């Protein structure tokens, strides 16, 4: 099991220097990953940091933690630009990037307020095609793609990422939606959102594995957990990463620092040997 910090870069955390310092604290405290939200607006939030500039600061300030966006809404981005951003971040971090992707939502009017596509099925098709563009851009030689939503006409799109053949991709899914399960099965990981609990996670993991190739590598499964969640139950449901989450509202920096500096929670508390008096010297 690996543990990561998962922070919305809002308000006090909209400052990339602040977030980079927080990532340094996370690395020193033993966290395995440092992931951030990717939004251009969010309800009830005044200040929203830029995900890619912030991650660049994190990459420069740290040496070991895995980092990335959870998740970037590829249908409202230009895939070639995302491809270059991911490669630059992968080189900057010396191969520590994990790319989370999803179709985006309109709960904060990030789509309707900017003239983006509102139909979720169309955004799903855009995500699939955008992922094809990313993979082509990260391969050797010029990139050519002609699809319903994107065109790349024999362009040189290097450099290649440090992680070959490409950085790992985690796909966001919602419980009850079937097509995203097949999409996630083609990649390295799944990032469930709006879970009903460990039972919902187990359902998603089973659904992804039904579509997964028999010879595929083990699936990475991210579970967003809060202080009151049963981490053991999530682990038993198939989680391989525990992402400690924070509310996007009323997000005091001091609280986030306290949680991060305390380090990841112990997965198991070992029981003392039989006959050992807890609290005595040597216990």
C-alpha cells in the first residue's frame, strides 16, 4: 500500500511556492505521492492555482514523491499541449509523473461558463481520442492523427518522456458507469470518484478487471480517504493507493500542514507479544 497527499490548490494553496513547500514536508514525512486537483474555477472558491505550474514547482522542490494531476479534464484541453506539459514535467521530475484523466463536469460551470462541450457522451469520445493523441505524441517519429475531434498532421512532437513507453495513466470513473471501466482497463490505474464506500470500490475494481487483458500488469487503484474512513476496508476492496483528501472549502493551510507533517497513517498497528504489559519499559 502506498499513501499520497491529495490537495485542492485553492485559496491559500493557490500559491505554487506554498504548495511546493508542502510537498517538501510530505516527502520528509514519508508520503509516497503528492497529487493536486485540476480546475479553472470552483464553486465558493475565490482563488484557484494553475495545476501545471504548481506541479513544476513541486517537481523542482522534491526528489522522490510521485506527483501529478488528479485528474486533468482532457476534453477541455488541447491534447498536444497536455502531451508537452506531461513530458516536460516528467523530465523535470526525473520520471515521477502519473497522469490522471477524466471527462470533466460542470458543477462549477467550467464547461458551460467557457463554451465547452456539455454532452458527457461526446466528452467521453473526446477523452478516448485525446488519449490516442497523447500516446502518438509520446511515440517515436512524427505524429499523425485525424479523428472526429482532433487533427495532427504529421508534426514532430518530441521530446519523449523519461518514463517509457510513457508515464502511467489513471482514468477517473464513477460508480454505475460502464464505459469508463473499459477505458480504465486499457491503462495503468483507476481513480474512482463519488464512491459509496469500500463496497463501491470493490464493484469498480471488479468491473475494470472484467475488461482487463489477462497479461496486463496489476491495476493501480486509488481510494480517496478522509480521517473517518476505514482504510483497512478500502485496502481489502482493492485499493493500492490511499489518497488523503481535504475539503475544498474552508481549507486552512495550518490544518493541511499538520496532517501532512504527521506522515501517512500506519496501515496496521502491531499487537504486543503475549504477556507483554503495555506501557512498561520496553513495550
